[in-house]
């Protein structure tokens, strides 16, 4: 599968079954599976990359379901987390409907909705290291932390924060996306 998580598994099953039904006798299951496994992730959907010599996983969250599924599918207890909510979250009330119990801490909270995000994390008893509204300063603070002892740095962000962060880090090309 292009990414981990139940939501990607369900999408993959639906794609395979749709292909089988549409193609009929022309459907080749081994080819479909091989093709599915070779698909790179779309920007920030389970994307693994390197920033300043450190491995980082980018995870895009766009709505309550997306946020919940991605939190539920975090790889263990990530050692370092940046949580960025941008201007695309016009009504941040949906953030409050999510169960944050899988988050044991967040190192950096940022984005144009940083105060709202920090408040909801505090309400859900998720310890927050620092709140830095300015995304560029937050990027520097996060990537200046020592590399994690285990695993990758983890970035959870909304679409606006994802676009701004990718631009600030110089990630432009879809061909550069790795899983």
C-alpha cells in the first residue's frame, strides 16, 4: 500500500475491487498489487523525507476523520512532534471533536491557529513544549532539536501549514516524495 493506516487500506481495497469489476477478465491481480505498492504517497500523506540531516514524517490532517485516523495510526509514541494548524482551518471547532489521547506530548505548536491548537492540546492534557506562531521560526526550533534517539521526527499539519512548510523547506516536486 502507498501508506499505512486503515483509511489507506480501505481506499486500496476499494480501488482494487473497482478495477476488478471494471476490467473484468483483463484484470490482473498481481499487476494491480504491484502497481499499488509502487505508488508514491501524495504530498504529506505518510511522506518520509530528510530535513537538515534528520528523517521526518509529514502527516496531513484535513478534517476530524483524517485527524483521528492519523493520530490512531501514529507509529508508536513519536519522540518529537510538530503540530501546525494554518489559516485553512476557518472553524477550528472540529479540532475539539478529536481524541488526542494517543499524543503523549507535542514539542512545537505553530501556524496561524497556533493559540487555538495549543489550547485544545492543553485541554486534552497533552504537554506542549513551545508555541511559536511564526512557521519559519517554528521550523527552525523543531529541526534544531537534537535528532530523535528512535524513529523519525513527526509533523502533523493542516493543508495550509503543509504548503507553507514544504515551500519554506524547498520541497516543490511531487517526484521527490518518498514513503
